[in-house]
């Protein structure tokens, strides 16, 4: 009954949705980073902001969060989803392509930064375990913010963008053993660092082995079964089940939810369902990560900032300058140009979201003093708020001080399954398979995508680059590399799906060569109107092939038959194709031989 519902139970959810749905888009119009907007809203609406006045001014209770603990659960889910997506992105090919920078520059940045910061913390009187945790937490940068800023300014594929991404990739990998370390050290009564580390490694090995074995046995068959139902709701439910289920299994073993979600992402990264899962999980991840940053903002106490401004500003400035200096020197050691090294160092100089995860867990485990953690996290918050300005400064300085140079060869090669230019074939039916075979014969790189899980599985077993997903979704096409694709070939026989795929692709890539299969002449005319370069009507093509076979059988010379068929095909194309349609990228004689 309506009278039994307590509106206050949903107040925090409304505040979160209002922030994500109204305030953040409004902030983006003024070019304010969404992470900064979430953190600012958290500081304003949290218990140290307007939420603290709700007891005196009752109406504020409807628009604020007076208890940040109420959002702790969704925030932890946000971290788990972030790690799940990171796991999805960590394919073997990606790591091997950038291994020198990931395991060289990235590992060096984490190790040297953690060592220097830990030594400073130890010098200021922190215990060894606390100093180590503070140092490693502050060595990490903000993956969410840096990637968003690089993407927004189209610099993710620049030299500095790739170097920054390699460092962030290594940092994301480092989070997992650090979470192990915190959980196990917290259970150590004697607080022995060596014993805790040893047990952490053993417990990590056992947990990973158990989840990997279960995952390899069950995950692919589960998604194959769900995909065969052609139900987007079931696919979404299975994705959430895997991400949260593995997280809960890890939590039940005394580890973190993020660990289990990360391993689940790794297991799914090499499957044909990877891209479809990324599209499915993206809205949940973005919203829950927003909740996490909202809680980060709520932890900022303006009174504490006012009480110790010199200490907090000193920590923030020292953290930024130390990481910038260490990263710049390491980047130069790995033969990156000075401009690239400078921009990369500034981008990874501020602290990141995992500092809050690690230090909050450390405080709960009584490994780090609450006051020390609060002081450090306040400084980290300032560096993160400063990051958009730092990114702008990095671009300006790197452009003015020295000319831009390229990265080493292994860093300039983008992951082959994500960014390499290739054709995209939509559909794995007989037509799509034949197109793929022709592309292979002429050594044209390509991938195929289809919504039929059985067809995808068959092609994967045959060693062909097939992926499961819905090509009508722009996000899925983007993840398949449409922005770098050389052509899109739509071979499916569903007229509505063909139209939606062409429309989505043309909106993303006005310059892309698009060839599509049409049901008949009317459908082909419509496809030309919505932007294909070439449409191939089934009825007309079948008639031409029948005519060619009949004429040759009746004794007409082959050369004359082929010439007349090509001429008739061009006549049909001229009749169906409006003058405003995109011009094909291939010469006419090559186009006449298509399909």
C-alpha cells in the first residue's frame, strides 16, 4: 500500500540520479569534467556540506545525503564494475603489443613513486606497513579521469596518450595485489609485513585458481546459451551475474569484490562476447562509478581543509611534483621525446580513485591512522580537481617547449583487435562468409560480427576473427573499431537491421565506404538515400547471374556475356542511385565485379 512506503528510503537514490541526469550534463556544457562534477556535488550535498545543515534546515534533507555510508554499497559496486571493464580491456594481444612500456615504464613509475612516497611517509613517523600502503596508494593515478580527458581531446592515440595509457594499464594491474595485501595484513594479529605478503600471495593464487577454473568451464557456455535466446534482457542479466557473482565469491574468500570482477573480465576478454558485454555494462559502470566519485566528494571536509591548509596543499604539491619528476625521468630513459615525456608525466602526476579504495580499506583494517588517511585523501582530492587544468597545461607546454616525436615502434602499434584499420563485415551467413573468404584471399584485414552466437562460435573455432554483438548499436560499432575501419560490408538479410546498421555507421563515419545487401530494387534505392556507397539488390543480382549462365549455355561468347551483364548492372545502379549519394571509393571496373 502507498501508506507503507517511506519516501526517505529512496532519497539518496534520487540525489544520485539528479546528479547524474541533470547536474553532470549541465556541467559538461561548461566543459567541466564529469568526475570533477560528481566530486563537487558530493562535497556540496554530503554530510560536510549542505547535508550537515539538514538538522537545522529540514527542507535540505530532501536534496542532500546526510549519511555517506548509505552509498557505500553502490560505490563498492562501482569500483567492481570499473575493475571488471579493465579486465575486459586487458587482452593478451594488448599487453604484448605494449609490453615494454606497460611492464617497463609503467612498472617503474609505480615502483619508484611508491618507494619515494613511502620513504617520505616513514620519515614523518608512519609505521612501515602504513607508509608502504600510503606510498603505493599515492603512486596510482586516475584511470577514469585521464582516459576521459584524453578521449575528449582526441589524444588517446597520440604519443603521450599511448604512453599514459600504458602506465595506467600497469597501475590497474597493480591494484589487485595491493588489495590482496590490505585484506591479508588486516587479518594479521602481529602485523608482520613479510608474513602478510607471503600469505597474500598464497591466498591470491588459490582464489585466482578457483575462479579461473570455474570461469573457464562455465562462462563461455553460459553466454552461448544466453546469446542463443536473442534476448537482450537475458544477456544483460548474465553479464551482471558474472560481474557481481565473481565479486561476491572473492569477497566470501576474504578478498575484495573488485578482485573477483577483475578476474571475470580477464576470462571474458578473449571470448567472442567481449564487445557485446562492454556495451551492456557501460551504463551501469558509468552510473556506479559516478556514485563512487560522489562518495569521494562527500569525504572531503571543508573544515579539515581550513584547519590544515598548509599541510594539505604541501602534500598535494609534493605528490604532484614528485610523480611528475619520476615519470619524466623514466620516460626519457625509455627514449620517449621530451614533449611526450612531459605531457605523460603531468597527466599521471595527480592521485587517483584507487587511493580512496586502498586507504579506506587500510583504515578499516586498522593499518593506517584515520587522521593521516584523511589528510592524504584531502590532498589527493585537490590533485584530481586540478587534473583537467593540468591536462591543458601539459598540452600547451609539450607543444611550445619541444617538437612532438613518436614513441618507440612497439608503442606506436595499436592493439590489433581494437584499433588496426580493417574492414568490418556484418553477418556470418553464406554471403558474409563468402565476403570474408574473398577478403582473406586478397589479404585485406577484417573482422566479422553477428548476433547469432552459434555462427560466431563456429567461425571462432575455425580461427576466423568473429565477434558476437548487435551491429545496429553505435557504441558496439565504435568498440569494433568503426572509427578506424576501411570499409563496412553489411551482408545480413534483415531489412530493418540493415537500415539501422547503415544509419548508425554513417552517423559515426561520414567518410566510410559502406556496401550493403538489399532485399530488392526499392530497398536498394532507400539504402542509397541513407548513405551507402553501393547497394546490391538480391533479386537483380540473381537475375543477372541466371542470365549470364543461360547465355553462356546457349553458346553466346563469354566475353560478350560478361560485358553485357556488367553494362546492365551499371544501368541498374545508375537508375537506383540518386546523384547526391556518396561516391564509391573503388574504380568503376572494380565495383562492377563486387559480389
